[in-house]
C-alpha cells in the first residue's frame, strides 16, 4: 500500500475520487445519496479546499481515502469523508490515514479535530486510542450520528508504519 497527499497533478483524477466516493456510498450510514447530496459538488469542494489523503494499492487504485478541512480561522480540523474499500478493511489502512491527518493538523497548529459518524467500531476506536468524546448527537436521514471531538494535544502519535509522500509524483 502506498500513501500520499493528493494534489491536482496526481495520476488519480478528481473523477477517480468521485467514482470512489460513489462506489463506497452504500457503506456509509446513512449513504450520502439518502439526503440528496450533489456528489460532483461535494468532491469538488473537498479537492479544492480540503486535504485529501489517499491509500493506493499496487495497481494505483484507491484503497482508502480520508478527506478533511482545516482552512478556516478556527483551531479545528474537520473530517468530511472517510472510507476504506471493503476488501482492504481491518488492516490498519484507516488508522494510517487518520493519524497522518492528525500529524498535518498538529504541524499546522490546530488543536481540535472533529468527525461526525454513526460507525460504532470507529467511535470505539477513536475513544480508546485518542480519548475522543461525543460533543453532540444529531439524527441525519433517520440515523443517529455522533460528533466526536479529539483534543490533539492529548494524542500521542507513534512512528508512521508507512511513508507518506507529501504529494504524488
Ligand atoms: C471505518 C473504516 C474507515 C475503518 O477503516 P479500516 O482500514 O478498516 O480501519 P483499521 O484497520 O485501521 O481499524 C480501525 C479499527 O477497527 C477495527 N476493525 C477490525 N476489523 C475491522 C473491519 N473489518 N472493519 C472495520 N474495522 C475493523 C480495528 O481493530 C481497529 O480498532 P482499534 O483502533 O481499536 O485497534 C472502514 O471500516 C470503512 O470504510 N467503513 C465504512 C464507511 C464508514 O463507516 N466510514 C466512516 C464514516 S465517518
């Protein structure tokens, strides 16, 4: 697995990211499609304004993606989309991606990170590993989602298990 910070010159195109987000949408709870999201607009905003971290398999296909925002004036980072391809789950790909996000946020002087999710295994993992707390709860398209808040000052990050390329050649 190869990890990189996506940029516009990457061999992975915005259309590849769009296709990946659409393909994995059925894994989301609720799927974004259930509340009428405009996928091209959603992905354009993410690639224009966000930081998009990718895990790429041996065939240069997207195996995992973690996209977050940290452009605003506040001291925060916010995850907008996180998903690992079903055949690559449970192998630490998601952990690699989110810990790289934390490294980037810390390097940019951000203190807090938020992710809104209904995924029980993710909530448990964030709580156990990083002391995440539930900041608020909200029902979206009939599904209860928790806004998880992580204080990055309290997060100890280990050595990266793989090398993150700052951008793809
Ligand atoms: C949530 C998700 C991104 C995690 O990615 P992943 O690469 O499987 O995660 P990891 O292998 O790093 O494991 C994360 C935790 O889940 C546990 N886990 C083990 N097998 C797992 C599996 N098959 N699926 C998910 N989590 C698993 C791991 O033990 C780990 O727990 P720990 O941190 O307490 O050790 C991935 O399961 C996914 O894409 N799910 C569907 C979409 C989704 O729910 N996205 C989150 C929306 S905010």
